[in-house]
């Protein structure tokens, strides 16, 4: 029995199917083999602050989940833009990740140019934490309440200073928002992250700060700083004597909170992103991680669902406050964070 020879068309189809099948197998094998080497996690701020703390806790658990080391690489500067640019321009292979706080969402409104697009150049992986802020002052400042602070600031325009973890951070925008709402003039002093901001407050180098709850809690308890208000919607259970900013007549301050999240370069395989997020969620559910991320630092949320909303909300909320106070940076080198 003679079988017909395959036509040129049939031969071409066979080759194409073979190539397509080979590509599919190759892509599948690459995804299933990931990760085959250590991951690099770029943190947009220096060691010592909430973003760094969260990164290290998550990195440890992520390493356990994935079976590969996760290396922390702090790349502070330019309000987080340096780390963001490095990740945006990295290969989309799942081995280079960005951990950044909510200043990531504000920077496009503060800087006249950024070397990346906050939405187009990144693949959101997961939300890591959210945390609210205390309004705290050094004990040497002669105030016992927000009312006293306003009176002092109005009587001494520009003489009351406050610290921030960098230009464009939530700690900075909150201070400007407070000054705007109270019609006072205060002097902002930007530091390179919480690791420098908090010691400046404790030493009395600066008088005032909006700082995160996890960072300030031990110093409030020890009396090294005085809490005047809190940006939560309700009073903190451990500090019931500290009024909320809303109680004090500053509606809108309950929006003043920071979040940290993980992103990968745009184009990263959806399978890799899903595996990363699942591993992070599994780690966050562990008892040890829950304890490490307590006190309103560990309110996890799916960034794959909410990241674009957070970015746009950040642009709209904090950027409006920035615009009102005239905060704008022409060049990346103009930021001191």
C-alpha cells in the first residue's frame, strides 16, 4: 500500500505546530523551574524603617516557601525613584522585585519627570502591609495637645520644625496637610528614611513628626516622645488617651496612612506573579509573621487587585495636598530622601 507523500502545505503546518509546541513546552518549563536561583528584593528606603522591616520579615518567609534565598538590597534615594527605576529596567524573569511604600504612588505628581511609568512599567505582585500614623512631639516642646501646638506654631511662624522620612513620603505630606488645615507655617526637615528621622526626633533635633505606629509605640510608652493625635478612624486600643485627628476636627486625616507593596517588572509571567503572591499570603498567615506584623502593620491585601487603585488614589489624595502646598520637584536630584 502506497501512502501519499505529505504536501508542502502539510509539511509547513507540521513545522509550525512543532515550533509552537516547543515554545509552549519551553515557557511551561521556565515557569515550573522558577525560581532556579536567588531572588533580589530591592527596598526603596534605608534599613530601620517600616518598609525595610516588612521586607525582611517577608523575605525570610518567602525564601522558605520558594526554596531559594531572597536577598535584601536597600536602594534609597529620590523618594524611592532609584529603586523603582532599577526594577522597571530589569529583566521580567521574576528574579528582581521592588518593595516600596506609598510614596511610589505620589512621586509621579511630585516630580516633573520620573524614569518610569508607575502603572505601565510594573506588574503588581502583592500588598504587604498598611500602617497609620501618630502625631508626636519631643517632650521639650511646650505643648500638651494639638490645640497647644497650633497656638505655638501661629505665634512662631516657621520656627516649629517637623521631620519626615523623605520628600513626598506620607510623613512629609501629612505634615504639610496639617500645616495647611491649621493655617500655620512649619519647617519640614527631610531625612533618608525612618532610620534617620526617628533618632532626630528622639534627640530633640526636630520638634515634631507624623510617624508610623509601629515605630513610635515603644517611645510613647517610655515617655521619650509625646503623642498628640493619631490618624486612625478610632482610638488605638493601647493608647486610648490619644485622640484621633478626626475627633480634633481634622476630617480627612483618617486617609493619612501608608502602605507597602511588592512589584515586579512589567511583562513578568502571570504564573510567576501568582506564585509569588500565593507564597507571600501563605507566609503572612503564619503565626510568626502575624506577630511580626502586628499593630496595624500586617493588614494584607491583594495588590494584583488593588495596586492600580492605590496608585491612582495616592496620586489624587496626597498629590492634591502636595499641589496645595506647592510641593514639586523639578529633578530627581532635588529630593533629599
